[in-house]
């Protein structure tokens, strides 16, 4: 029987990963964050490797972040943006898989509108697959970069109370964060209109559901705001943007209910004045720009570790 590799071959989600499997990604990312600041990342870690960014859904920061991460480590990075509107998705995926196999790429970064698409591809391609967001399912590198940002501020990643606010139901970011943060021993509060907060989410571990934003924010260490994912919504799930902001917008008054110095986070893209007030997004409690910076470091760590899993021993 072949020996079980100590590093995973793919990163398809956070669900099921243990604290011990999560920590090495964060530790390596932490060192890459420092090296990136001093512009001394090892440019040969991925030399000769090919990374393909295969994006079936729009993305600015995630795609750019993976591209930069690969390039900072010396990989050849190719971006493929695929229009899905006119083609059958199942067929496209399988066709794409055989094309990619023929190209012999090493790492495949996939974003897709359908939950489970990266996992399906991982069974059909020889490359290591990284899920860069699939439908409403998971966005593992976002959860890792959020975790790293939180850990850098508190010096730990356990025993914290974290509120995740807004369109939780459609959010793969929320799902991956819930898996990661509960696996490490934090308490999660989910808050949003009942139409955007599936009650089944209360079963995901140390998770409490709230419909009152003020109540949810009291005594929290981190407030994570989420975009209203209108593209994934049917009609009638939310009132007007103005009314939504009145009940669920993160403004200064509400932020003052959280613990002093609580971190304000948002995965982007933000709708200022809808889920978050502009002055809160730009306040000194906001770590939104640092999340973006940690995103590159985390993706360097993920590409590096997965490519090591592929190295012949
Ligand atoms: C998120 C995504 O695509 O899931 N954005 C991101 O990756 N930076 C969140 C969102 O689209 O609202």
C-alpha cells in the first residue's frame, strides 16, 4: 500500500480538517507574509510548476491573489476564464478536465458556481486541485486567510466569539469559516434575516443563530460582515437595501456593542451602505486590507504545500 502523504493532495474544503491539519497552512502563510513584506519570497519554491486558474465565475481579488501567490514562488501561472452561459456545465467540466490533463499542469485553482464542481474535477485530473469558491459550499482559502488575520491580532485562535453577519445562507465564506473557527474552539454567532439564515446551520457545532443584530454583536471579539449575494437569490428574500441596512447594517453604533477593539472583517467585494457603513469599513478597527494581504500569503502556503505533496519522494 502506498504511504499516506502527510500533506493533502487537494484543498477542496475546510469541513473535516482537524486543528492539526489547519495549523501548518497558517504557520507557513505567516512566514510567507513576512517574506512578502521584505520582498524576499523564495522565487524558486514552485519553479518549473504550472498553476492554472480556472474561473467559471467572476472574481477580482481571489484570482489576482492566486496569480500573485504563484508568481511570487516562481510558478508559471495561466488564467483561464470560462463563460458558462451558453454551455452545459457538466459537459464543460469533463471536457475541461481532459484538456487540462493533456496540458500537464501541476496545480489547478477552480472557482465554479456549482457546489462540488472542484471535487468532481479533482477526481478527473492529475493536478492538485484548490477550491477557490464553489457555489454556496466552501471557500477554504478565504477561511484560512481570515483565520490568519484573526490569529495575528489576538495572538491565538481559540476561545474567541465571532459574529458572522448578513447573507450567511448563500455564503461559502461563512460555511468555511464556521468549519474552521469551530474546529479550533471558537464560538460563532450567525446573524441575519431569517430568510438568509438556514436553521440547519445551528447544527454545525458551537454556533448560535440570531435575528437581532444588536444582540448578536454584544461582547464579540470579531465582526465579520458579508455581502448580500443577489446573484444567488430569488426575489423577495430581502427588503430594499436601505431597509436592510437599517436592520442588519454594521454601523458605528452597532460596532460599539462589540468588545473594545473588536476586529471588523469583510471578504469583499463590499457594498458600502448596504451591509457595512463606509466609515466602519475604513475605521482603524477594520482589517479588511490586511485580509487581502494575508490572502496572498495563504495562497502561497497552499500552493507550496500541495505541490510538495505531489513531489516524488
Ligand atoms: C467572496 C466569494 O466570492 O465567495 N469573495 C471573495 O472571494 N473575495 C464573497 C462574495 O462574493 O461576497
